[in-house]
């Protein structure tokens, strides 16, 4: 009887251990937010662009949010300039986003490819705590 109890207990412990074990490499870590959502600008056609700076899956990034406040769907084209104030470096990226009326498209760490255009990977040399981000609409 004692052997059966020990065997049963050992089996339960092994099952619990196996069920609780996870592949750490497959987990996505919580993002580190350097600067939370901040409004950049609003176009004449009522599209508001916001950004945040974060580390997502070990990559420093800028995530954009495009909020179409217009009652019509529209294609939005704007450029984002990123300035590293510490190292005196900068780059620009043009963004085109088709935005449904009264809808917000927002980049997140776990998003699919639909909003990848709203993610900007920062070069390794850029200091995420010391950036200036500027939006310019092509109006």
C-alpha cells in the first residue's frame, strides 16, 4: 500500500512539474516603457498621431498610434523624424497607413503584420531616454 501511495504521489508531482514547466524562450517579456503614449500632431484631415518609446522583446522601438477622427476612411501619409539628442544623430521614416473612419490603429508588442508599419526599430546607438520625435504630414 505504501509503495502504491509513493508511486501515485511521485506521478502527481511529475505531472504537475511537467504542466507548469514552460519554454522561457517562447515567452515574450513585459515591455519596458521609456516614454508612454504622447500626442505628436493632428493633420488638417483630423488624423492624430501619437507615439511611445519602449523596449519590446529586447528591441528598442517607437510605436505609433494613428487615430482617424474623420467620418471618412482615408489614407494617411506622414514622416517621423527621430532625433537622438545625446549622440546628435537622426533619421526619418515615411509612414503610410490606411485608416478607417473613427478608428485607431495602434502598434503593440504582440501585434501582427497589419500594423508593422507603425513600429520603428531604433538603432543600437540611440539612447531611448533622450529622443525627440517629430511628425510631419504631407498635406
